[in-house]
C-alpha cells in the first residue's frame, strides 16, 4: 500500500503536526505501508517531484509536533487554472493539469492521498479522485481542513486557527510597547483574513484575555488603557469612517495613543475600487485572489486616520507570517490528532472526504467533499465578540 501526503496553500500552524499525526496513526493501523510526500503541494504532483519517508521519519514522527511550516513544502497551484500552470512550467501547451496530476498518482501507484489545506486544496483533491474513479482507477482521498482564517464551510474550527490567534496576540504584546516611543501614536495591527474576520476578532479577544492577567503601573506610563484595543475592523462589520474618526480622536486626546486591530480584508473592495479608478493593476494569485500583502490595507487605513487623529507617529505592523508559521498549540494539537486519526482510519476503509468538525452539530466526522467550500463568514453575533466590542466602544 502506498500513501501520499500533500500540503498546499498558505502555511498554517498545523501542517507539520498533521503529517506527524497521520504517520503516528498509520504506524499503528498500517505499519507496512509506504509513505511518500509530494513536494511543494500540487506543484510536486504535476512535476512528479516526491520523497519517500524513511524509517527515521516514521519512528521520529513526534519531532514534527514541534515545528511550524510543512515538512514537504507548500505552493499555491490551482489545477483548473491551465494558463497559470503552463506559465509556471508545470505542464506543457495542450496538456490538462488535472489529467497530468491524476496520471502521476496512477503512475506512482498511490492508494490513499491525504491533502492538508483549505477549500481550494480539498476541492481540487475531490476532482482528482473523481477523475481517477471515472477512468477506472480507485483512489481514496481524505483531506484535513487547514486555514488560519477559519472560513471553510461546513467546518466549525479549521486546524491551526486557534494557534494563529494566540500567536497574533503574543505578537501584539510586544508591538504595543511602541506606544511609549512617542506622543499621539497610532498603532495598526494588521491581521490575516481575506473575507473572514474570525482571526482578527479571536486575536483581539486572546490579547485582551492575556492583558487581564498582567499587572500595570498607572502612576507611570504603564497604564492599562494605553495597552488596550480601541477599534476592531473586520469585513463582516460595517462602520462609518467619520464616526470612527470622531470617536478615536477623543481617545487619542485622552490617552495619547490609539490601537487598532485590522483584518486585511476590511475595506478591500474600497481599496481595489480606488486602485482601479487610478488605472493601477490589481495583483492577483493563481486563484484570482487579490494579493493583499501587495496592496497594503494597513497602510491605506493609516492614511485615512493619521491626519484625522493628528497622530505624530503611525506604526503599521503585520502579524500574519509570524502567526501562521508557529507550531501548533495544545488546543490545536488535540484537534489535529483527533482529525488525523479519524481521517487515516476512514482512508483505510476506502472512504473519501474531509475529516473535520461539522458546524451543524459540532461532531468530528468525515464530511463529503461536495459540502466543502470557502467564504464562510465570521458570525458577529457571537456573544463573546459582542461583549468585547461593547467594552471597546463604550
């Protein structure tokens, strides 16, 4: 039996741990199986670039629990974006990436493929499975849902998201100390989240929770108010810019600084429209997503607020790469192991799907590929979020 692993999309604090957990389970239920990894996601599958896991990797799987990133590499490749695959040299003119990838799996004699990624990664895996099954080759595909955005239907909690929020909070614990470097300072903490504000909201919640356990010295400049968050902007929560300017201006006058948590997707449509009106090219990836790191939402918001708040110094800091590169924390490790163990067992039983928490009932199960899709928004009606917003804005 040959079992292959593939990680794709942006990294998250679960990829290495997921590979480790799958190895751990297969050591128990299929110890003689040969394990291989396609290097750098679907790129490696298209190019036939893979690595066989030696006995050391199978024996020392726990080492992977202590690392972030992916032990087999990542890439953003969409098999149905033929032009992009040709442009990058993954396939030749006239070739279909889906067919090339399927033929490679068949050539390598893969019985089970584990894909660890978001909605795009797992829906591509479903297409591979369907293509091969339609052409007389049975391939079992089991995905694990990773993304720091926590925005995949119908997954209640994606792997790595809890860790990313915790790490973002730790990141800001250092950055916020910059408020002592000048008077009237504006600090904008830009957090990942293209269309979903969950990570920004959870990061803010985790930061304020950690802050409650700290001692302050109000007789000096170490005042709790200066370290607290003054605004949270996410795609799902509209706000009036002028009202916010007026509110934050009062805060700036009172505490000599303003701290903002900003989801990178907040205001995306406004920024893109402004760029298009100026005739500027909108940078996009293979999936058609706007490259938010290149259009700099944080800087755009900084321009809107700096002069209006009479800020003497403005600092925009991004925690994204810091947070998504971390190793999984204990909460994520528990969910990763449960998901991976369930996924491996189902794969051995020739059942395909995505092993994840179903938001309909909160039950960990193998979810049909047909139900997997992106774009799940953050529910701003969550009690913990509403309570936090009320504390911040009132």
